[in-house]
């Protein structure tokens, strides 16, 4: 009787714990592979989607990343390409047929392949193993899909000598039918902060999920009242910085003379009225996210000082010569066309290109009017937390749908709040209560 043994590895590879990330929407796959790798003395982190995988990759030092063929929030092929660029030294494997760039073979590839084969042996679904990847266990080369053209018990024409150094013998089992995934037809999961299923709103959610796990600066452009701060909050919530502060400052709401001290802080006696020193908004966001709303209203002189902070991560409090190192992710927002303002000189072009590394545009309400009924239901439910829930009749809904909404979603919320007040004790809002005359934007 032939015994099945796991690969034997030298003591040198046992000095530092090996760390792996397993990204899959399939909980049983995550549990099986994590259990096997843990038995081989790996430290395993799991992710249910691509955004979560990015967060773990940025927060941990990894030796290997294993990505399943489908993820619920990100395109797997794009994720693999980005992971390879961001982490070229990490051993990257996938269970799908996606092209991945050339990369060095990790020192623990043999263990990873063994774990995947063990996982295959206990899986009830159809798993395939790529013969070319098996050959890579002995030589570096292209990282290709782990499961591609070989079913359990069928070694794809490889000899026993080519397979035995990598995997122990596995029992021959009849091939199982390949189970089709529904990845290509699954809609984008919208964020709970963003109400509406129009394509333009789903695109906002998609872009948030793509960039949230990274430290990339983001510029949010959109008309007043379209939910730019909600986007910024969503970026922070889905980022590895979510447990650190989210600090928001409206650059248009603070007088120019005080904005610098508000942002960068000041020492005692730095200016008239500064009876004590104060930490600025940037410094108070250390480790978290700084949201600069209406960045287009920032004075040019202050833009130059902000540019220096964005470039080197150091700030100087007003009235102080020492610099302070601060780690924040900057998310800026504006209702203006900053690209055009750089042409006229109203906004610094060098700062613009530093902030607009990744752009997210929030659409006006007129671009997704089909979401108005859902938005109405959301706001009525929100108001119902502190008072009896009211409902909007069909005629009032039609009146809302016909409005132009210059104030966008914020205007809709205010119109509904005013209508609820005008309705008094009535539980149903009619066109009589829908008044657009005194909307506060």
C-alpha cells in the first residue's frame, strides 16, 4: 500500500511564518483551503471580495495571494493585473483562466500547489488543474490558472515523474461536470449609502469599490446636492482606514483668514485671538481620511501650502517652524469644473493633478429620474424614525417626477420634509403638500 505524504520542506523555510490571502466568494472554498494551509503552518487571511482583498493586501505583508475565478464586486482579470503590478514579489495564483504577467515563482509554490490539490480532493464541485502550472513547481515561469484543463484523475498527458515531486498520488475519480458561474450576468452591488439602481449610480458604486482599498487620492465632481460627501464616506468605510478618523472640512464655509489655521493648526499667539495652540483638521485625521469639500473655493496661496503637504506628507502649523509628519488619505470634492479652472489660473494645475488621480462623478438627479420613487421611499422611512411614517400618493409622485430638481437629491429630501410638515397629522402626502417654492439648497 502506497502512503500519501505531504511535501517535505527545509527548516529554513519555517523560520518566518508564511502568510497567504485567499479571496473567494465561496465560503466552503475559503474554509477548506484555509484549513489545509493552516495545517501546513501558514497564517491565512480570507476575503469575500476584491475590495476586501485589496484592503488585506495593503495592511499585511503577504507571501501568496490565491484568487478564485469570480468575485462579487470587482472584475477578477483586472484585479489580478493590478495585484501583479502592485505586489510583484508576491506569489499569485488563480482558479480562473485569466492572463497574468510574468512574475518570479515564490519559494513556497510547492506548498501552495499541494494545498490546492488537497482542496481539490475534498471539493464536491468540478475542479481542473493546469499541467503547465504543475511543471512550474520545479521552474519559474508564467503564473497561469491553477484549474484549467485537467480534471481529477486525469493528468493531462504528464508523466508520473513530472507530477510526483509536486503532489502525492490522488485516487482516480470520474470527471465531474463543470459548474457554470454566473459572474458575467451578476449586477454591480451598490453601496448602501447610494440609493438608486440606475446605471450611472451603479457606476459610482463600482468606482468606489475599486479605489476604496487603496491610498490613491480621489476627486469627486458633481453638482450641488448630488451626494458627494456620501461618496467620500463610502470610500472611507470600505478602506483599511475605516477605524481611523474621517474628518470633513468645507473650504467654502470658512473665512479665508481662518482657513489656513483650521487646516494646518496653529501655535499659541500665532495671530490675534490665538490664546492657545490648536491641532488642525489635517493632523486630526492622521491615519484616516481627510475630506476637502468644495476644494475649488480654496484660495491660491493656501493651495500652494496644501500642495506641499500632498507631495511630502508634512505640514507646518501657523506660527511654528517645525514640521509634522501626517499620514492621511485625501478625498476632495467640487461642484466646479476644476480642469477648466486650471486653464484660467483660478486653480493650480499641479495641485489638480495631484488630487485628481482617480475621478468619481456624482450624477444630477435629472440623469437618473427612475430612482426618484426609491429615493422618496428612503427619505420617508428616514423621517419615520422620529415620527409616524407618511406615504406619498400616486399624483404626488407624478408631480415629483415632473420637477427639474436643480438642487438634486438634497432638494428632494427638503421638499419631502416640508411636505411632511405641511401634511400635519395626515398620513398621506398629496400634490397639495408638494411645494417647490422654498427649497433650501
